[in-house]
C-alpha cells in the first residue's frame, strides 16, 4: 500500500550533500572548541566578520539559498510521499476494507432474508435458496477473517469483528434448529426463526453496521490526508524562488549584469518543482474528490439501500412466519408488517404513486449518480419497489382476509409474487453498485497517478537548483580573487 | 402466534379477582355504563384489545367473573344468521394456524388445518350445513379476532378464545367448551414442581402482557422474570437454557409440551380460563345453535365427541381433564 513512499523517500537524501559544502565556507576552520557555547560564539564572531566584506556576504547568501532550495526539495518529497501513500491507502486499503465491511453487512442481511424465505417454502425450498444462504454465511465468515487481519489499528473495528464472530455460529445454530422443527411441522420452528431474526436484527446487523461505519470513516480520513495541500513544502518553495529572485536582483544592482546562469538555472528548477507540486496536487485532489463525491458517497447510499431492501424482504417473509404472533405499539399492529413498511419508506420515501415519492435512499442515490449509466439502474430499482409495494398490498389483503395460502402464493409463489419484484430491485441495485465501484476506482486511480514521480522529481530538481545556486554565487565570488 | 393477546385475555378474566380483593369495586361502578346494550354498528374497539389491567368490568351488562361463561339456551331454530350461512352454503371460521394441537397446519399436508378447535368447527358446520360442509378457514391473528367477528369477516371464531366480560361487551360467546388455567411448564428433570417456592432463584419466562406476567408481578416466588413477545418464544428460551421454566395457560403449555418430550406441566393450574366460540352479538340464533351443537358434543361421557377430540389432541400432554366444563345459561 505504501510502496511509492519507500521508493521516493530515498532521493531527498542526496540534497543535503551540498549543504556542508555551502555552510562549510564561512565556518570551515573550526578552532579547537572549549565547549559548545564557545563554538557558537566563535561561529557568530566569524559570521559577523564575514558579513562586513562582499565575498563574505556572498558566501552567506550562497549558503542560505542552497539550504532553502534543498529544504524545499526535501519538504516536497516528504509531504508528497505522505499524500501519495494516503491516496494508495484509499485505493488499496481503506476502500477495499469498507467494501468488505459492506459485503459482511449485506451477506448477513441476505442470509437472514433467505433463511426466512426458505422457511416459508418448507420442504419445497429450492437448492438455489439453500446454497444462497450457505454462501452468505461463508462469505461473511471469510470476510470477517480478512477484516480481522487488516484492522490492526482500530479497536472499534476489532471489537465489532469479535462480536460478529461470536454471534454468527449462534445465529446459524438457531436457523438450523428452526429448519429442523419446521420439517417436523412443529410451530416452535417459527419461534426459533423469529429468535434468530431477532438476534440478527438487534445484534449482528448493528455490529456489522458499526463496522461498516468505522471502515468507511477510515476511508474518509485517508481521503482527507491524500487531498490536504502540502502547505509547508509550498511555503518553502515560494521562499526559495523569492530568495533566488532577490539574489539576482542584488547581483543586477551591484554589477549591472542581468543574467547569472547558475542562479537562473536554480530559479527555473525551483519554479518547475513548485508548479509541478501545485499542478500535481490540484489534479490529484480533483480525482480523489471526484471518487468520493461520485463514487464513495453513491456506494454508501446504495449499500444502505440494499440493506434496507433485504431487511424489508425479510420482514415481509416473517409476517407470514409469525402470522400475527408478534405485535407492537399500543394498537397491537403486526410487528413485521410495521418494520416492512418502515424499510420501504426508508428505501423509497413516503409517496405511493409511481413518482410521488419524496425522500428515501433511492432518491438520494439518484441525485448522487452523475451519469445515465448510474441513474438507469436506480430508476429501475425505484420502479420495482413501487411494483413490490402494490403486490405486497394484495398479499396483505389476502392475509387479512384469512387466506394464508393465497398470501403465501403472492409472496413466494410463481404468479407475479413480490419475490419477483424484490429480485429485480436487488439486481438493479447490484448493477448500480458495480457501476459506482468502477467510477470510484477510475477517479481515485487518476488522482493517485497525478502524484506519480512528483516526490522524486522535486528532489532531483532541488539538487539541480542547489547546484545552480552554489555555482552562480561561486562565479560572482571568483570575481574577487 | 398471537398468544400474547390471548394471555392478556386471561388478565381480564382475572380482573374481577383483583376487584374481589377490594381494589376495584367502586371504580367499576363508575366506569361501566358506557358499554351497555348491543350497539347495531358498534363503534371501533371501545376496549383496547390487550386488557392489561383490571379495569372496568362491564357490570352494566351484569357480567361478573362468576357468570361470564353464561350463554343463551340452546335451540336449533333457523334464524337470520343460520339462514344466511345456509344460503351462502359455507361456514367461514376464524382459526389459529400456529397453535399446536388446537389449530395448526398438518405436518403431512400443510394445506390442511387440524386440531381440537378445528374438530369443533367441523362439528358446528356439519350441524348447520349437512354431512359434507364447505368450511372456509381464515387464519386470524390474535389481535384481529374481535374485529373479524364484528365486521363479519367470519361467521365465528374458534380459536382458544377466553371468555371474559370485556370481550362480552363486543362479541357474543357460546357456552364454554374447555377449561384451562395458568400453569408452570418445566423440564421433567427440573426441581421445579409447581407455582410455588421451588421457583426461587430460577429464571421464569412468560409472554409480555400476559396473565402469567401479571401473576408473576404479584407473586414471583423469588424467581427472575423474563418476558418475550409470545408464549411459544418461551419454549425456545427454555430449550436454549436461557429460562428454567415457563408460566402460561395450560392449554398452550400442553401445546409446548407436545413439541418437546423433555418438558411437562408441573403442579395444578392456579387460575381459570374458559374457552368459548365467539360470534357477532346480533347473531343470537347462531349462538343458540352453536350451544345446541355443544350440548351434543359433550353428550355421551367417555364416548362423547368431546372426549374423542380430547383424547386425540390433548390427553397426552394435558392429562387429568375428566370432561368438558358444564354449560351455564343466562336465560
């Protein structure tokens, strides 16, 4: 993740070489020191003495210029390396971790929904549904191991991972027990499934959500690090170029010579380094900001929408498992129906008509998508959510009439069931997520590329500028011999 | 499953007990007049479905705990309601489909409902419609039982429904066809042997808002009480070792015991709940007709249809019931 830094951290080392040469001139012959203070005092005395003659002054100027330029190069290399490492972290560490956390979150929600669907189907549960559940659990377990290996730094993340690791086997145990009782036709199977769902809803999913938030927070932090302007390096650059300019003006005023080739080269090299730093950062920032603006933020909303979809589907299934046995609120409404409605509201807003909706995760995702390829699947999802809602209302009406089989057919049957709408919403959101993921990668990749070579280049240019400064001043100095 | 509200029913059945303890007598007299008579189109649920507390036993109708189970004398005369059912050619019955041994889906054929309540519904349908009646079962959630009857979505509800004064203000009940009560359920090997001090230091599970919860609030015998949404959730907690015993009504506890051979009912029931068939208050002729069917259903001692049904569905897990409760009539 942080390869560029180690690669380009080396160059800054050479520049210091000219420094002893330059500073060596004023204080070259050290007297036998009688103590630190004495050395300082002696150095200061010589400097004062040197400043009274033009050659002495020139030596000091040369040394200061060379030091400034080298400082600029070193600071640039250091700060740019930092930023480029952060940009790499965004791409190769924090975003994948955030994506893994999102996948853990989704796998768990999906497993729960699939378990409820399979339970409803009973002995007619399809092999595909069983496999989906098993795969979800396997995915969650695998990603938890990976997340655990990669989140050394964060205590919060580790805590949530541990909680999930503890809760997962317990959850699957409850689901298997529910299945077993269901095969025997015993109603307690439904109670087990509801208990499993309760664990998922109140413990596993909140933990997965917190893990996701933590990992996403790290992405934001890396992004901020990568896009921070390298102010210190820039200030040093301005100071170096300014100093070089002042030195040339001084030379011009004293000698009437317009050009000093050495100083000119130093100025040009410093200016190029400065402009490169500014330009490279501007481009990198644009790319990384774009990746957050149009990639990561969309991904976040879409992930949340997907979880809401899965949970709403799970609740819909559970209305038929619980059969009105779990109620909520003072008016004793069906708990799962209330939760389903809340999930759908979260997803598509409060409106009922095809476009009446205001608010909702899907609207938000639609607004965040910056191109048609991103908007189309979200629009598709929204349309199918509407369809789902109207089919659900039919199923609900059957259930309220007491026609359980009719309601069941409308939820998991074959003739226009709500399952079909749910599958379509899922597929559309998946497509949107793929698109935004690619967008994110492209933009962040572009941002990181803009910083390539900048650290090394700045170092080389600084060495060149220092050499130029020393040569330029040396040329002036030779006129006094 | 909806036993939560059912348990709550028990609460109102017990309400007068509380009153008897001298708390409510005066309050009841002040609060009651509202619900007298039989409104033609009754306003939306006057009394909230889960009667949590012992409030306002509707004394204006003369209903008390002692006479709550009284119903109209049996008759097989066809009135408006019976004729309406005959004309429709089918009986629409609200049932439970999640109550093991009472009304649940046949494991061998999930499209079929079976159980003690279902057998009774069949007997009623046969009497009205003939030997091969068309019965439409509607799986009614607990919280929909009264509305379903009042809005005539069903002709009757046969669903382990406890008769109490609060409900009698809204719907009519048949005579009682089963007597149940709160009881303790625990693993066979458990040291808990009844609703007594053997509960000390144990974790007891009961449904939120149920009579069991009220009982435990009054007297917990030193036990820690855990509440869950539904009585069947208690069996889950019991099996997972999160609870040591369950307090619920005996009929439902029997359903739990039937699903787990390692648990059993402990001690005697410590309260009384009468189950009845609920019908619309206007359908007086139907109430009388159902009471007639129940007379026949009870008749014959060990050979009666009632005993047959009891032996088939309940005896194994709810032993020691000698017969149906005797009918009580108000007219």
